[in-house]
C-alpha cells in the first residue's frame, strides 16, 4: 500500500535532508560561541511570554549546529561592539541581521547570504506629512532615528539625506542616534522621531505587532543580503556555507521564513 500524500512528502523531504547532510563535514561536537544582540525581531529577540531568546536566526543556527555536529552556546552583546568582538576572537560567529558589506570584510569574514531583504520606511500609523523618501528629505523639520554603523543608518544618511557633516561625514542633525533598533521604534511610537528604516522582514514584523500604530510607506530603498560573521580566516566559514546551501536545497530556509514571517505574526 502506498503511503498517503502528506506522509510520502514527509518521507521524501527527510530522505533529501539525510542525503544532503551526509555530504556535510562532521565537526565532532566542537564548541562554538555565537554572539547575538537579541534586539531584532523576528531574527532574534527575547520572547517576553516565555523569557527565552528565540527567532529565525536561532532556529537556523541550531539547525546548522545539528548538521555539522557543533555544540553551540550564545552570548548577548550590543551591536556597536559586535563586529570588533568577533574580529578579536571573543566569539566564533556573530548574528544579528548583519548586512554583507565590503567595508566590513577588513575585520571579519562573512558566510554566504542566508537571506535577502529590502530596506523599508516605517512611520507612525497616522503619518500624512510625507509618503516617500523625497517627501521626508524635503521637510527640514522631520527627524529619523537609527543605530550608528548599521545599514539603515547609512541608507538614511546617504540615500535619503544626501550625506553627512562633521569631521567623519557620518553625522547629520536630522538623524537621532539610538543604541538599539527597538529603542528607535519606541522613539517613533512616542513621536520623538518621524522615520525609522529597517529591512523588510523586521519592518513587517513591527508593523504587524503595532495594532495600527505603525505603517510602511514608499518604495523599497535598497536591497541587502544578510550573513553570519566570523573572525578572519576562520575554518568555520566553509562548513557553515555548506550547511546553509544544504538548508536552501532541502527547503529548510523557506520553512523558517514561513514560520517567522508568516505564522509567528508579531515578535517582541
């Protein structure tokens, strides 16, 4: 007797996963410490209902560890020092929705991309003074918020406002710095600022959780690819890339997208 269609599909998926996993290196239970910020839902955040760090990246890293036979522990660290901490070997891997950028490769190595996203504009739900980037830039009274050193910061600075001032060219009177992305969102909801940029995944998550207090406006401003970071010349890059490729091939990455961007519906 043939198995029912759902069971057959499950058996086929399991067989494909086992075949791919058989080609991956076995790292013998090696201990790996992963840095994370826990402040970027739905990629990684503290679920207040259960008091546990969860998210897309946690699930992905746990699956990478399973496929490569790694023993993973996580350490929380703020974004502003994460790249330097990984570069200096305090952590073996870093994850927090990190955009793959050439200017960061002098300090760290990147994995292959595990996600592609677009930069979106988040505003208050009743915002009517502007509807796109040009409208924001044209009104000198409007303020944006961002974490310094992040892709949203640089897209706001250069793509929307046309560049910065100060000795380093990386400050602007219309960009209010925030320590975390979550703090910038809180500033937006409080009316202290008028715009926050985020990748499409986090933007949609925050808007869905806001009960109408926030909305997304305008066209996407930039496309970015996310990757894990490693100390330079780390021997983990190749195995992790192989695991990411296997997860893309067998549908695991797509399943994580559905879980966290479609089914979860809210985040922290």
